[in-house]
């Protein structure tokens, strides 16, 4: 049996949903008799693909940066900062396989995959329309308000918390498979999902108070450093829930494998966004979308991250 290996943006609702929609397409439209192997990818300092093994009979990357490895056969991404360098971008543009797609106008990679598979392969992904719908809302921050995003009344939002908080790869891969078989409400009813969700929800409530305590807000921009806390997977809408008048937010967090600067903009801000945050993060080796970006450093580069975060915050506050 042939193996299709799917690499996806790990601990990300859109990343897992992208892997699920691509898998559904591949198994129904390309190769019915195949086995799927999944591997999550994370943004970090240094070479992103240094230890990645493209060892499937076919290999796909979804919702993550491009690789020019000749063994990569499928690629879908919607980030403005999709290429590590200009050579990778030229390599992508020269590709004639018809199996690699990039369009930063999409809010989610999940919807990009669904529509490209419909357009180019006549494959109907509407069976997964609930998943596609919520991936687009979550990754595009298209919630009605910050309260909805933070108080998480919907199953999709609860699953987002599970995805961002769980560190057991077997559970992550299991969710990709469940996305193809069950509704989001049904998945939330699974005992193992609830067992993960409940302590994460308690942690979420604590994180609101920690960010409230640590945040500094003035000149339309929030800044906080929570590197002293185990909060690498905090809900990114909490700052705007606490400070609804903010335009931008810069946060520093620390995990076992990276120091991260998150740079975001408030989807519900009363004032317009005037900075392209992807371009701002690209200056320091990061990237993302015009409305949200991030920069990754090694775990022991916290001081460097703090210096850069301070520079970014000052620029967003109009102080540079």
C-alpha cells in the first residue's frame, strides 16, 4: 500500500483542518488505496526543514512554508510569508505539476484547499463544510466580537483550545481523522477530548487574569511578556477582550522549543490598522499575514526577543 505523508501546521485549528480536508480529497479523488502518515510542523529559529523526512510515496505540506525538496509533491498555503527565501519562491513559480498552490487572499488554508480541489480536480469538499466554515472563521478572526472568541461557546472554539494546548502527537493525528468522520459537536463529546479540554479551560481562565496583570496598554498598543508562565498556547484574542479599544498587540511567550513574539491586530478595533504585520515580522526572520504575524527564536534567546519586541511595540505606538 502506498503512503501519503502529510505535513501540517501543528497545534493550529486551520493546520489540522487543512490536513483533514486534503486527506479527504486525496483518498477519494487521487488514490483510494493509501495509508496516511501525519507530522506536525512548528515555526522555530533556524532551518525549518532540516530534520523533516519527505519519505512518503507522496508528500504534502499544508498551511506551512514552502520547501523546494524534490520529494514534495503537494503544497497548499495562504500566508503572505510563505517562502523562506527568494530562491524558494522562484522554485514554486517554476513548478508545473499543478499540485502546488499559494494564495494569500484566503483567510484560511482549509478553504483554499477546498476551493482549489474543486476548481482543478472537480472534487466536492462540501461534506466537510462545517469544518471548512469554522477554520475560515478561526484563522481569519472573523468572530462577531472578542467575547465570542474568548468565552468560547461553540464546539469549534473548544476544539481550538484542545488543538493549541495538547502536546500528544497521537491525539493531534487522531483529531485529523475524526474531523473527516464526525461533526464538531460529536468530537467534543468524546471522553478523551473532554478530559483534555477541562484542565485547559481552567488554564484559559487563569491566563485571562495573568495577561490582565502583565499587559501594558497605551498609544493603541498592548504589550505583555508572559515568558515566566507556561502559557505558550494562550488564546490570542484575550488582549482585545481586555482592551477592546486597542489596535495592536505584541506578546512574548516561551516554550520548550522556542521563544515567540506574537504581533497581532484587533479585528474589532474602532481605529484602522495601518501596519502590515507580516512585513514587520519579516524584518526579524518571522512572517505571517498583514493582520497577524510572529517571530520565533531559540529558547535561550529570550533577551534578544525582548529587545526586538520592544522595538516593534515602539514602532506600533508611533514612537520610533
